[in-house]
């Protein structure tokens, strides 16, 4: 069966470009160019098809995309698919497509795509998969949870990434711009944030456990502080702890590793002093 062709590139050529972006998007990041080297590497796979035996044109292609570029690295790769389509059009019709078109489209789309796919991928999909995996392994420490997470991640993430990349390439710039212009993007981001926060809250409540061992005795009466707190609000100490950690991370910019070490130290001290149970 013949390969699907759009202009100068076959579907196999597009797959090579996607594969290079998928695996190298964060490999050479720096503050000046961020993901631009990975974008250039992705386009490099198609240079001989776009400009055969024309080294100068190939160099111009690479140089055009060494400027700053940063978006959501996995599904945000659809921007790279659009750039690839524009560069193919430019290679076919050099007098009709200006040099700055691909850069302008890229700069216009990388921000909205980052916001959209950060919400869908990191704030929604990953917490949901983690919640399922943690639920399986929380009680008995079964290895089935981590294995299921790995399986679901690699079944979903590359599949969606390729689907978006390929269809963005086929649609070109205008198709994605029309989608972003309708306002659907903002509604999707809002819904994804709500779902993601709900899942994170549910995971926190179901898997975290903070209890105090404090109690007070008056004659034969023993007052358990933990029971009193839970009668006011179940797992209220978990709720307080979650808000404290959130405040330290978001407002005070405390490093995650520092927080983990601090929680470990508090747990050890709390256990031996019976403040925590």
C-alpha cells in the first residue's frame, strides 16, 4: 500500500519528525532557547525531502527555528506538526510563503497549547492514572499499581501525541487557529482544572493519614484529641497539612525535596513524642 503523501513529505517522514520531537523535546533545554534545539532536530529529519541537494536552504530552515520556543512538551507537539506543514508549503512555494510565517504561527500557538495541554495532561490525566494506581497498591503494596500506571501511560500518551501531531500537520495553521479562536480552549482548560483539582483532593483524602496521639485524662475520663478533631471534620489534620504544604510551595517557593525531608523529620519526632500516632 502506498504511503500517504501530502506534497513533498510522506506519512513516514512525518512520523520521523514526530518521533524525534517526542523523545528529544526536553533533552537540550536551556534558558535562551528552551525547546528550540529539539524542534530543529525534528525538522532536520525532513530537510532532505524539503530541500534536496540545497545545503543553503537547509541551513536557513534550521536557523529560522533556533529562536526561543517553549510549549507543553508531549501533546503540545502539535505546534511542531503545524510548523512542519508550513515549512513544506514554503519549500513548494518559496515566493508565496514568507520566512516569518512559521515563526509567527509558532509563537502565537505555543502559549495557548501549553495552557491547554498542561491542564489536560499534567493536571487531569496524570492525577487520574495515579489515583487508580495508588488505589490498587495502597493497602497491600502490590506492584500491580505501578505496573498499571506504566502501562496506561505508555498506551495513552504516545497515541494521543501522534494523533495530534499528524492531524495538526494535515490541518496546517488555519485549522488549529480556528479551534483556538472559538473559545473552546478556555472552556476545556476550565473543565480540566476542575477535574484535576477534584482528583487531587480525592487522592489526598483517601491516601494521606495524619493522626495525633494526644489525649487528656480527668479521673476516669479519657479525652482523645484525634476523635474530637475528626468529629468536627473527618481527616481535618490531613486538610490542614495539605493547605500548609500548598502554601509553602506556591507562596514561599519551598523546594519539594526540602518539604519531603521536613515531613519525614516531623513524622519521626511526632512518633517518638506521641504528638503523632
